[in-house]
């Protein structure tokens, strides 16, 4: 049986200098002044070495991934670049796809993920995928299915620690109240969102609501020498489910403590 992690090297287009001088300064304005992000548990992020940051996904557009990228770079004493594993449709989109690759994103497949682990990178994983970003507003902060547990298999086979990350605030920036599936199919998108402002207000409807965000980094889940068997599908799913439950429990706790979605 062939190993799904054995394959040719990835074609990495990440440009750290462009990221630091173009992407991060722009995103930092949203992070600090629009969403006013509060970060908890940043000390749980290792200063170096491979780590999988597994987070909930939401917000119609993947702004949460971009804000997590800023947090990983700006909040620790030693900045790190977050290497995001993205959906094929996003990375293959003209112009946008090329830009996000330059800013560190790559295809969410075993080959590329393994190479990032071998390089000792901090890797951002959103197992819900478009099921998370495209869920209706009524299902906000309820985690969707965690795919096939690929991140758990990778972690177990390489002994890479997992950090559960809970992101509060992204669900309300573009409240999803509808979908246009026929238009989405024509455009090659998983969904075409309808929000209270988009597409009715045109480009103005793309301005996100200024919700107050919290990003919480959980305690690392060590996988080296863990009780899970890396070659057991049951154990892989069990680990993935355990991480999912941790994120959900943290989100539930943050919701209980939350006041206005726009902060004080």
C-alpha cells in the first residue's frame, strides 16, 4: 500500500518579504482597528518547529484565516509566518489565487502539508472547509463536519503537535441568509452568498461588519507517542473528533462570556 505522504516536492511560491511589507500591514489595520482582536493563550504557540493550528472556519469569506495569520506573526515574542492550507477553488482563482500563494497559502493536500511539517512551519488548517464558511447564520458557532481527518493523520504520522484554535467574531461579519446555487455553479464557486448587504448594495456590501473578535489558542495536543495509532482509521477520526470537541467547548465558553457582538 502506497503512502499518501510520499510524493514529489511542492512548488512553494511563498514570499516572506512581500508578506511582511504588503499583506500584513494591510491586514493589521483590520486586525487592530476594525475587529479589535483580543488573543488568549498565545504562549501555547511554540517559538519554532512544526505545529498544526486547527481552527473553526466561518464568515462567508475566509477573513478568519487572514486574521489568524496576523495573530501568529504579531502576538508572540518571536514572530512566525502561518502557512495556510487552502481550498483548490480559492488557490486556482485568477489574481486572488496567485496573491494568496505569495502570502504563504498552499493546496490542502498531504504532499504539501508534509513538506511544510518537514520544514518546521506553523501550519493553519480549517477542517470544516467551505461547509464552515458557507453555513447559514442560524448555525453560527456550531462546528460542521471535520472532513476526513487528514490533519489528524498527518499529526500522528509525523508526531506534530496540534493546537486547537477558537475564533469568535467572524460569524457575524457577513451574516449568511441565503445562497444562489445556480450562479455559484456558473462561477465555479461552492456557494454564492446572500447577506443583508450583498449583493444588494454592490461593492459596498463587501464591507465586513466591525464585530469584536477573540482568538484563543488552546493547549497543545501532543501526538508523538500518543495513545492513538497513526495507522488506525478509527484512531485518526477519534483524534480529529477530540480536537473538534475542544474547539466547540471553547467557543461555547466564549459565547457565554460575550456581551455585544461589537464589544463594549
